[in-house]
């Protein structure tokens, strides 16, 4: 009998802990203090970032000595259900894919309302948005550089995204897209841009 | 009751005889074709240093002059088993060859993508050319690649394959070496140096 009451009290505590674990107390299966229905539309920052357009071709020079192109093979907006115990609804997502026929290289970018996710080979990059653009206080994953010169072209306001664990980094411009990808300290490819000086 | 014990004993003896004869399943006679010999050749060499999990790498150059580096992982931790994975560093390329013999004979699996865990499976071991869904696998006694002669080469041909499971036209694997060559996009050959 003692064991029953102990189990019962423990179960009640676990249930209370579970119900209060998210943003607020769940009443009748709904969060009481958060907006129960979300319909997150992407802002113009995310929709226009990189100025990618399907079919666009970007020229790159590889540190191994050859040139190749990355083509925008996908730039789509779609809706996805939000999977969250305290939120219901859907979010708009932008998916961009750049691919090279050969060498076989691809970069996948997924813009969410509050973060950008980039996948390149085994490296993954996360950068978070606030209301005006990328949050910069996550200094270990993002850095904002005033300008970067590649070839003889100077690009201003360049973000440097750092991957966790692989040592890879991406130089990215909201205006010009992917400028440079470092796979490691010595292997990289960089954009061959038109002289804008 | 005596009859019951007798039957039980007979079944027991039959089971023992069956189980002790299982080794025959791995004999060349049972396996047939070239499968058994190739499995032995591929897995024996990898065991040269006495390790069951081996990591190596090799460099390649394609016919356009682009160099790449492949990292290999070999697993021979089980008997009658060979699992080989090669992953490029410049190209987003991944190729595997797995071979295993069992009571039913054996299987060979080829994967062209990292998340295709089972791969394209070939199980008809008695023939020297195996087919699955338009993909084929053949055993070549010797093959010359980049001026070098390699013995016991497994050639995977994906040119007639159905579906979208492999981007490669052909893959060449040699015993004692691993991946030798990749043909893709009709015109590209990535060759082991």
C-alpha cells in the first residue's frame, strides 16, 4: 500500500513537471500563455537573402586550381507544420539548392523565420535571425566583416558562418550569395565576381 | 513413451548432423561461381595487419586533371564478411561494397549514396554476372587501370539501372586495393593513382 502511494505521488510530480516544462502551463492540452496558433510567414530578409534565382549560375575558382560553376537548381517557398507541444500551426520555409554537375558539389540552404541552416558535405551551419537580420552575439558561429576582397572585387557586409566541429566556414553576402567556402585551412573555393569597383 | 524418447533422440541426432555439416555451406562447391574466392581475396588482404577495422586513404585524378582524395573504411570483423566504404573529399561522392556469405549462399551490396544503407543487392552467386533491376555486377579475373594490372576485380555497371539509386556509370573494386575507378556522367573517369 505504501508503495502504491509513493508511486502515485511520484507520478503526480512527474505529470506536473511535464505540464509546466514548456513555455507555460498546459490547460486542457493547450498552452495557456503562448499563442496557440502560429502562421509564421517569412520576412523579406529571408525571402530575398542571397538574391538567388533558379537557373542562376555562379562561377568559382577552387584552391586545387580548377574553375567550376554552382547553379541554383532550387529556390522554393513552402509551408511546413510546426511540431511543438506548445505551438500549433505552420511556418513558411525557403529552400535554396546550388549544385555543380562536376565536381559533384552541392550547397543546401534552408531559411526559417528565426534561423538559416546550411548543409555543405559533412558540415552544418546555423545562423539565427532577430527582427532586423542575423544575430551577431553568437560570435563562435557568426561574424560580420565590413568588407572582403576576393580577386579584385570588394564585397561589403560579409557574414562568416562557422560550422561546428569540422573547421569549415562560409563567407556569405546577403547581396551576392556564397562568396567563399573553406572546407579546412587549406582547401577552399571562392567566387569569380565581376569587377564592381 | 519409449517411442517418444526414440523419436526425440533421432531428431536430435539429425539436428546435430545438420548443424555440423553447415561448414559445407561455405565451401566453394556450395557457394559456386567466383563469389567465395573473391570474398576471401578481398577480406584476407585487409587482415594483413591483424586489424578488423581499417582506415586508409588514396588519391585520384580524373581525366580532366582534377585531383581528389578518398578515405576508406574496411570492416572484416566477422567471418565470411567484407564491408568497404570510400568517401571522396573534393567530390560529394560515396561508394561502398559489402560481401557476405551465409547459410543461403551470400550477397553483395553496392551503395552509391551515404544514406542508402542496404544498397543495391545482388544475391545470385552462382553466375559470374549478377543482375538486379537493370544494375549488373561482374567478376573480372584481371583488369588494367591507369597502366596497372589488377587481379580479381568486381565491376558494378549502373548504366542500365532503373530508378535513381546510383549516379555512377561504373565502379571498379579490386581485391587488395579497394576502389580503383569511377566512371560517371558518360565522360568522367576518376582513377586511383
